[in-house]
C-alpha cells in the first residue's frame, strides 16, 4: 500500500546495512560445508570400525544358517552417526553482520557418550585436514555435550556441533508417563538436558523453514528486530525463538501479503496490544507436545518494558519517525535510482542447502516398471501406462490461471471489492507479480481470478489460452448464422453499440413508435408469450444474449448485452413484422437523438468571460449561482 512506501524504504535501507556481506556469507558457507563433509567421513570411519570389530555372539553361534544371517547383518550395520543438520541462524537464514556463532546438530543412533564425543572430535580434526587446507581448531566440550570448531581466518567464526539422539526424548516422555525403563544407560552418557535442547533446536529449524520462510517480509522483519534486540537492552529478553514465533504469528495472520514496512508495524501493534503481559494471550510453542509458553522465562517487569517500548515505537512510526526506531538517519524524499544492471539480492536464502546428507533420489519410472515385471505381486504404481486410445486423446487446454500457476507458483490472489446487487455480484480480485499489481472483475471470484491471470499473461506477452476458445466459439456460431436466412425467422440487429453501458448512455431506452416498451406493447397485443434464451456468448465483461419469441409459428430473435435488451429487440422485431402500422424510424430517430446543444455556446461563453475581464460584470437573475447573464441570456441565443 502507498501509505507504507516510506516505511518500506527505511526498513529495506536498514536491512541492507545490517545484512552480511558476500565475503562473510562465503566464509560461513565454506566452514559449514567443510565440517559437514568431514563429519560424513567420520561417519564412514566409525562404520568401518564397527565392521572390523564384530560382536562376540556373532562368532559364537553354532548353526551355519545363523552365521550367514549375522554376517549379512554386519555387512549393513546401522551407522552410529545418523546425520548432521543445520540449526539456528544458519538454517533459518537470519545471519546479520557480526554473527560469528554457528550451530550444527549431530544425530546419533544411541545416546551420545563421552567416549563417542572424544572419538568423533579426534577423527574430525584429521578429516578436516583431508577435506580442506584451511586450519581449524577442534575442541570437545563434555559439559555442554558439544564439539567446538574455530577457524584461523578473519572474521573468527565459531561452529558448535551438538550431539544428541531421538532416544533421549523418547525416554524422557516414557518417564513423564510413569513407565519403567528397562535399558540401563552407559556410565559416561552426556547431559540429557543438553541433548533435549539440541533436539528442540532441530524442531525449531524445521518449523521455521516450513512456516516463516514462505511468508513475505517475515525473515526481513525478524532480522530488523534481531538488530533492535541487540541495540536496545529492553528488547534483549525477546531475542531468539520467542521473537521468531511472534513475527510469524503477527504476519501469518494477515489477510494479504505485506511489505516490509507494513509487516514491521503489524508486529509492533501485536506487541503494543499486550500479548506479552501476564493477562495476555501469550506465545504458545508449536514444537512441544505439551502446552508451553515460549516467553515463560521473562519476568513481569521485562514484559511491561517491552510492551511500553513497542507502544512508543508504534507512535513514532505513525508520525513518520520510523527511522528513530530503526536507529538510522531519515532518508531523502527522492532516492537515486539504482542502475538496472545490478542483479537483485535474494534476501530470503543466505546459504544454499547442504548436499552432504541428501536422501537418495527416487528411482526413475523405467526402473520401477522393470521391478514391477519381476515382482507381479507388487502393488500397482500410480503412474501407469496409458492405452493407445488414451494417448490418442488430445490433452485438455490449460486456461490462463493454470498457465500462470505453472510460471509463478504460490501467487496469492486477494479480494479488493464486491459490488452490485446480491443476485448479480461483481467481484474484483488482484494479484501482485514481480512488483506489479493486476486487477480484474467478474461475476464470481473464480472468474475474476481468471481475468486477472489473462491480464498478467498478456503483460508478459505469453499466450492466454483464449485464442483456441474464440476459434471454437466461431465454429459453433456458424450453423446459427445459416438458420437466420430462413424466411420465418426475423432478427432485429441492434445498432453498433456492443456494451450495455454505451447503449444506455448514448441511445437511451428502447421504445416503440408509441413511446412504449416493446415487450409491454407486444404483451398488450398478444398475451402469454414466452421468451427463450437461444445462446449466451462472450466473457463476463462482454456478454451477448440471444432471446427468441414465437408468435403464430413465426420466430423473432433479438440480441443484446443482457437478457432484458435482447427481449426488447425480439419484441421490437415482432412488432415491426406483425403490426407494421407506419414506420417507426422517425420515432426511433427522435428517441435516439441527443438533446439539442447550442453550437454557439462556446463562442458566447468566451464573449461573456471577456466582458467580465473588462470590468462590465455579469449579474445573474437567480443569484451568484445562476447560469444566465444579464447582457447575453444564454437561453435567448440557444433558442
């Protein structure tokens, strides 16, 4: 919206100043990717260690069959390290300038122990030297159940690897339910609370990628507020997971996509309304099974301070002082335009996703078909071969909405207005594509969306799918034109006024030579007539109706932009054919003639204005608002 344009400029200017440079992002990307590759090598090394040291019971089994089964199981053992996942700022794309702390989570098959932590840490240092020539310092931290990696370059980045296992949470849930645990933990198992925190961070990252990354301006607003939390001590308790939940809740509940300025103001309004107060609604953690307040760590004074600060920031933004909230100088009213040659920066994705632990690709259809032939008992796939008859059928034509959805998936259409009576509503829909707004109307929301898609495709210079439909309509209308040559059928063609608006404004109502409505006059002469709709063509903005009435075996047709006009023309055609009591051409001309306009009016208006400028003045008979001049009465010259 235009009222938030100035706020958008300030927010985006502030965002560009706190956004990391390309060199900083490359440094983060290199360190994370090197660590992921090294951890993959560590996992392979541990797998080889387990294969090389088989369990004693596997060698002591007596039966030959049992030996074969256990040897096969050793060939494909379950890895001790399940995978490494990005969490925190790296996974969510919330890095700012000066953020030097990165996080990864290393999932283990069993509960992580001190022995496993040391073993992974020692081999990780070796594998990092193999993967890259850069120097990294690897240190295990048993108290925090982590492995800390530091680089030797500038800026000095710190990468923390948190060891955890899903078994930790499963056992915690069983204990909470009152179940007895039969498995005895190793004596050197790592801190359970640290492992639970790592699992929670993994759930937070997955939830954020699914819910917040898809919202327009959400990530930008979170980065702006993260900077605010770092600059203003009052906002510090809100930093982290509570801030992310709050922004997603405030922006995600909007009725339409918002720009950065409007989204920031909506978050401030949410805070100013008292959502953090003790008697407020609070912020529920969606990643926990039990109802959990994400701001439970904040005391009453901190909640009041943040609420008061948000109210003050909201007042500043309402009076055009948003730059004070952002901690920046006000921008000039006119900003210099950037050259178009510059490639736009994608602020949503900071670091590309990892390819180290990517799940295996699905088999192609050809391989699945081959396996299906070998396994006849296997269920049929959804993608089945079509018969030659089905292949011969032409594919259904795509409409404009489907074409646009393929080109620009995820577009959000919004309802602008709904006008007209209840029985004939007119909906106006809008969509934003590449920063441009497109609007169109229709008798239903679906039709309006279709018209919007047609406008977008026309703006892109792409086919809209209407050309084929128009050709089909022309072919369908060809036999109708041949029927019009029959002597018993007479059609009244209206004068060239295709739209109802032009007809009503230029010609006025359709009347007979007696000044009556044709339908009413025909009803006086022949009662009980029935009008039938023959055809309806054209789009919602250019409808054409053809109505027909039958009298004494003769059929009369009339067409118009609506059924009422078409009925009037059909009745008029019947009256002219069956009751030719003098021609009504003169009457029609009188009715269709526009009101008489004085052709000399502009000339005498100029003379009147000249008299006024010369000081003679004009005096109206009806006061100052009268349109008549004392010296030159307009009515005299017009008549």
